[in-house]
């Protein structure tokens, strides 16, 4: 039986495909290549280019393979963009998930591991954030991820599709051997943007806001290495294979770093002094997002290996230095 990875050409999905294949799984990748890269797909995966919003396309893929479980990464994921074009997020994320679940119900696939986000929480008052905390997203992206989680809950009740929703904090870093990494166009994420400065691809980094209620006025985030994050997916798949009930887990390091601290760590790793300039806040950004991943540790047996921010930045630096222009395709 095979694992279907939707969005397997994207940053996080491609890392998952590599690990699944290294674990001996048969992997089918579906991706519309809207943001993904064909060169990021592992050569041993079977690839279908198409959109999860097309039921006929999905039914064809399901009819060609015996699919045991789906791992679903196919979504738009930019907080800033979602504030400007919320309907794109409802269409791609919510409607896309609706059609994917429909295809699963029709084709009798009953397990799904799904990328949710810390963006579902919004401005929380207590830290670290637990799965049971209030979910009040401050942006349409987080709102669509919450809607996708709720859709899964009802699909479980109605069709018996068991899900694990993984609420990611800030994913960063690259394959430890530098084989694949993060390549967005346009890039909006803090760490790859900072690394563009020493690579002479950008003159300076803009810091969005210096008046947040944090220790140095800049936003605090919880950065998790993509390899640790994917290990969470592999464990979630095992959890579903043991016929456990649907569940929701945070995946983060539990450590918060401010934007300024990330820049300092990048200066240490790269050995370059990084030009910076303060500018206005970015709409939709909560001040602090720091996780408690205690539940994933206790129930899934998950334990992050890359807890030092310098190691995370260092793996990203290795990829970017060797692939200055990204994947090209
Ligand atoms: N930032 C800057 N300058 C930049 C880019 C980012 O100051 O040029 C700041 C942002 O304001 C934010 C922090 O750096 O405070 C991190 O920003 P990112 O864009 O790298 O990441 P986000 O926190 O906005 O969002 C990321 C993912 C989401 C996920 C979220 C969960 O993109 O999908 O982490 O914490 F939901």
C-alpha cells in the first residue's frame, strides 16, 4: 500500500517524501506546482501533477494505487498574503481539503495526517501554548487552518476518516545533507530572507515592528527544524496505523526567539554582519507564539533533535549557500 503526499513538491512536503522513502514506504506525490518545485520531489516517488480541488483528478490517482493514508501539505501558508487575499485561502485551503476528504471517502482511505498551524491560536495570553487553549486566529490563514481541522472532525464522525492535525510553529532549516531546502518565490519567511543578505541577494532585512510587548520589542516565534517536524508526521502515521482516535498535536521547540535574536544567531552562523532596518508591523502578526509540545512527546513519543537555533539556521545556510538560485524548476 502507498502513502499519498499532497503538496509533496513544497518545502515541508518534499522533506516528508524523503523521509518516508528512506523508511521504505511507497510514496505517491500530488502537487499542482503552484509553489512547489519538481526538482524537490524524490526520484523514487510517483508524481502526478494536478490540483486537489479536482475530484476527477484525485479519483484517477486513488484508482491507480492502493492508498493507505494521506499526508496533506497542499495549502497556501502566508499570513501576510492571507490578509490581502483571504478568498484565495478559503478556496485553496478549505475547498481543497473538502475535495480531498471527498475523494478519501469515495475511495475508502481512512487515515490522514494534516498540516495545521500555530496560526489557529491568535493572540494567546499564556505561554507555552497548549492544544486545549483558545483558538482565535488573527488572520485568514489561521482561520482556514482551523476550518480545515473542524472539517476533519466532522468527516471523522460521518465517514470514519481518522486524522492527526499537527499544529506547526515556525518551520525552518533544511535536509541535514543539504539535498533539499526552502525555496519560496517570493520569499517571505524570516530565516531565508536574513540569509539572502550575506548571499548579496538583498541589501538588508526589514524588521516588522519594534513596539511589540516582548523583551526587545520584536515578535517572538518558536522555530522548529523541518527534520524534527517531519519526524512528527512519521510518528503520527504510526499512531493512526495503531487504530488510535483522531487527535491534535502542537509541534514546536518550546523555545521562543525574537526577530532580533534570530538575526544575531544568523550573524554567528554565517560570520557576516547583517544590515537591518525597523519598519511598520505586518498586519495579522501576533506578538508571541511559543508552543508546548508535551502532548506530542507523551502520546506520539516525539522528541526534537535540533533544539539549538544555530543548528537550525546552519542547515538552512548550507542549502542556500549551495543553491543560491534555489531549485530552478
Ligand atoms: N519578519 C520580519 N521581517 C521579515 C520577515 C518576517 O520582521 O522580512 C518577522 C515577522 O513579522 C514574524 C517573524 O519574523 O514576527 C516570523 O515571520 P515569518 O514570515 O517567517 O513566519 P510567520 O510567523 O509569519 O508564520 C510562520 C508560517 C505560518 C505559520 C506560523 C506559525 O509562515 O505558516 O509560522 O507560527 F502559521
